[in-house]
C-alpha cells in the first residue's frame, strides 16, 4: 500500500458512504483513499487518518466536511498540524499505529491491529491464509501453549481448543467449522467488531482450523440484523477462501439464547424451536446435521491467528495465554448506557478495570457487572482479565465490563432475572422454573419477607444442574449481589433504596414487588 494514504472509517449508514465519496473526490490522484472499519472506540468516530512517509495523523469525529478538507490539504502538511494525534511508525505497517495516550492507547492491538487500518472493501489474494507447515505441528503448538476458547458462543469456552480439534478430527463423519458470531448481548461487541473491521483475520483462523480437522466447509453464523458483518465476511470469503473450502454466511435469530453453541447449531439447521442440546456428545462429536463440528467465536479465531504470527508472544505458563477483547459500557440508573461503549484488547494478566480508561465519563463507577448479561457484580476491578482469575472471582468471561454510577444493585439484578425468565429456551427444569422462582424471590425482597437461605439454595441448584451455560450463569448476578452487596439488599427489605432508584415507582400499599422498576 502506498504511504500516501487517506483512511476513512466506513461503518454503516449514508453518512459513512458520503464521507468516503467526498474524500475520494477531493484527494490528489497519487493518494490512495482506503475505507476501513471501526477501531472499537466509537466515541472518537468517525475517524479520518492521513498517512505520509511513516507518519499518521489521526482525526477524530471527522464529518463529511472535515474529510473533504483533509483530502484537499493532503500535501501541504496541515492535516498533520491539526490532528488529534500524530503517530510515527514503520512504513507499510499492517497494524493501527497506537498513539501515546487516550482511548486508542489502552491495551494492545494484536487482534485489533487491522481494525480501523486495513481496508474492508478489497482483499489482497496474497492474504489467503495457509497453515505454516504440517497441521500436526500447529496443533501441537496450540496444545503446548494452552490456547483457550473465548466468548460464551464458543464450544471450547475457557477450555483448551486443541482438545476440541483433536476430538473433531478423530470423530466419524465429515467435519465442519462454525464461526459463531451471533453474540446478541449489547454489552459484548468484540465478535461483531472483528467481523465488520477485520473479516480476513477471522477467516484466516477458520481456514487454519479447517486444515487441522480436515474440514471442507466453514459456516459463519451471524445475527439476522448484522448486515454489515455478514456482507464484509461474504466478500472476504469470496476473495480468500482456499479452493478446497466452501464458505457459507448464515443468519439466526437476534436472541441471546441463540448464541449458545448448541442452540446456534439448532438455528443453522432451521429448527422451529431452538433449544439447548443435551451433552454428551458435544458438538465436536455430533454437531451440525450430526457432523463433527468445531464451534468458535471470531475472538478465538483471531487469537489463533495471532498465535500463528507471533508464537513467542504467548506464555504457556500464563493459564490463559494471549489477550482478551473486553467491551466497557458506562451505565446509570435504569441500566441505560450513559456514553458509547469501547472495546479494547487487554493482556490476560492486566486488571480488567483497565478497560474503563478507554471511556470518558468523568465519574468513577460505584460498582460493575463483569462478564456480560449474566456477569458478576463487584466493586473490585483489579482482577486480571484472564479466564481463571475471573472465574475465581465469580465474574463472567464473556468480555464485558458494565460500569454503573448512581444505579441500584437490586434493580439491576432484578432486570437480569426478568430477562432470564423470559429468554431461556425452556428445555431444562432448573433454568426454566428456577428463573421464575428467582425473579419472584427477588421481588419478595421489596416486601421485606424474602427467604435468603431458600434463595441461595435456588441459585446453587440453577448453577450446578442447568443443562447449558444460560441457566448456570443466570444465577451469578443474584449470587454475587447477595455475597457482596448484602447491605443494599437489606436496605430494600427495610423499604429504602440507597441509590434512590426503586421506590419512586413503588406499587400501591399492600402490594409486593418493585412495580415499574423491573416488573
């Protein structure tokens, strides 16, 4: 790529298209105008980047007029003078040049390197991925390093991926690789970001895994409204897929449950009622249409590619080697987002709370939910971002930190319990009936006559006996609230909400529950 380059972030919508058009019309003929995806920090976007001779000027919140002006001024030096940041880097770098400070400087950009930097409308055939050498050697290396699956949609979530690959490779039938990108949790943006901004990297990982398990088919599964990710992935697949591999991009319901690995398979098979499958056997033995199936998230596959490219950067003694994508969302009363979320890449030994430095809210959170929809409530954000540490702290590993300020703990837990009651698939009793009893038991706190011992036993039963992770993890928000926010729970039983959120909508005298707060 020429070093006289103007990059314009093209996410979705007419304005993005107009910014690109205006830049191309105003740019000199010797300047390449490149459409790129999001960096993961939408509060700074739309971005415009001007690169000349190993220096890149980063312009944030660049509207159509700004893009047009920067392109017209390309060779007179002014785009460098008025930039948000100017970064020096090696000519021809393939990664976003990280500034010294600010949200884009948080963490590392190993998986996120192409995001906001690599063009998304064309794909160089030279990028077509191939395994370096013998697949057995690569498999052994992944096993030795101990690479773990990432995200709730991964069938090897927080477990070594190499064992899953071996099972699928040795099982009877023709293996298939499923890229599960149907996250459907607004607090977790890593998978959609990778597919929309770096689809070639995700597909490189999928094709590499296909080579290990000897699969000829790759299926990319997205939510039915994820049009941008689906379109860019399909075009990348057309350009980069090896001749022996067939790639299909398919969509499924934008529902939280449909992102669970076995429910993703049910959706891909067109089942009228999508329910979790009983295990064993797991998908690696009996998956899509009965075929051995490897189900990975884009985050896992991008991490695998990072391992192939930089094997020395992964410490096999780390417990969770590599990095993790974490999305931070600032929330206020009612659970509403107070500012755009930010997705950054953290080393797994870094405090998970470091992700909050990518936000600009001006207020320290009172507490947080770590781990997505059914994450753990905590005030301690010094826990390392790796899976073993998060699990030991009873936090989730889905890749999210929701930072609450001025919000009620019990109301937040109640909303999540209500969601579990409505969104579970109904397959198993501990989840189906347990979520109902949990919702009702939390409402009884407001009446001052709740049974805490009974509630804890219910949470234990859900957490230990539910069929899939939905039911097991639905217990976590309430469990961690009882463990870590006992004072707030007792206050509600006494008719007081410390955050001042709950009792403005209190029900009529004599009724039970919080009324309009989280009915």
